[in-house]
């Protein structure tokens, strides 16, 4: 793979992770209903923590995409 294809790979992964993580943070009940997740207070806490980590990985992928080599 060329460095430009690495950049595209990491950039697409960054956008995907950020969009999925933010959608769970902002509209958790709507997204959970679409994906079939059962929401209770404990599950909501773990979903929000996991969504935050997904966003953090998205930011990390975006930083890697800036200079992939």
C-alpha cells in the first residue's frame, strides 16, 4: 500500500468511529432502538463509556492519518 492509501484508510476509519461514537452519545435511545439494544440505566452508562472510547479511537486515527508513515 502506498502512503496515500494508508492516509485514506485511517481517515475513513477516523470518520466512521467519530460518527458512530457521537451518534451513540447524542441519540443513544434512537440508535439503540435501531440496533435492537436493550437499554437500562447500567447499560446506558456502559454504552456511553464505550461510545466515548470509540470517539477517542477516531481522533487517534485522524492523528495517524495526518502522517501515516
